[in-house]
C-alpha cells in the first residue's frame, strides 16, 4: 500500500539518525526493561563475564556490564559514534562481525540482540558462526530476536512493519536457525513493552 510504504520509508530515514533511533525505539519497548532484566539474569548467573555485544547499535545495553569487561561491535559508524559519546568508559569498534577477527581473547558471553532479523538465512548463519567462534570454552551465546506471532496485536504489527528488518521469523524457525550453529540450552518467548521477542541461550562445550 502506498501510504504504508511512505510511512516505512520515513521510519527508515529516522533510523539512519542515531539519536532519533535511540530515543524513539525506547517507546514501544518500555525502555527495554524486560529485555534488560533477562540479560542481567544471564550476566549474574555467569558472574562477571567478559562480554562481546555483536551488533551493539547505539550501545543501549552497555551499561549492564562493567566497562573493562565489555566490547561492542557494530557495522554502523553513526551508531558507534553515538555509543562512544553516551558511554565513554565502554569500548566499541566499527566493523562487520562476520569478518572481524577478534582481539585475541575469547569471551565468556556473546550477545546477539536484534541483529539476525535484518539478515537472510545464509547471512544469519554466518553471523552466528562468527559469534560462536568468539566464545571461550564453556561460554554462553545469548540470542534475542523479534519474533513473529500468529495473533500479534496491531501495535506489534505496526512496529514490525516500520522495522528495518525484513526477516522476522517465528519461534520455531528461530530455533532451527540457531540450532544449525549452536546448542540451545533454553529458549522462551516474552514481551518487552508491546514488542515480542524470542530468547535462545546457548552453551559452547567446555
């Protein structure tokens, strides 16, 4: 529909502006409170993990981790610049996670949050393989992605329509995709604000 296409193009332009994207995206997510609580629980269960946030965007989740135990990587230079300004104590770099070679030290926790729904299956598997490769033996891969629900509310459908990602999958498809690369120890679907997500916690063999 022409009107919906125009709205999405406008939303896409807003998303290219890091400050606008950062603050507007908080509204339907209720400031990401539910997602943050789940990430904290995983963090606390591990202890004080050395954490790699692949596709960190504007660095929204950086403050859940000690600055000297966190590295955020994102392909968007504007988002990285915004994250550095907002969280100057944390560490970030701009690069494609699928080809980034790492810093020589493995991570106890790798976070992939809201990235894969932007990628087709082949690219998503490559991203997951790279993420898994940065894990220390016994490390945790935490994947959180927008999920397609059969009876989604109008608000959820609107958020998904305006999202940049064209590959929002249902829970079963997410599990199949992630299981191609890593062993899923636990998964769940939950709602953050009006946005439904599917979480998959994976363990790398020790």
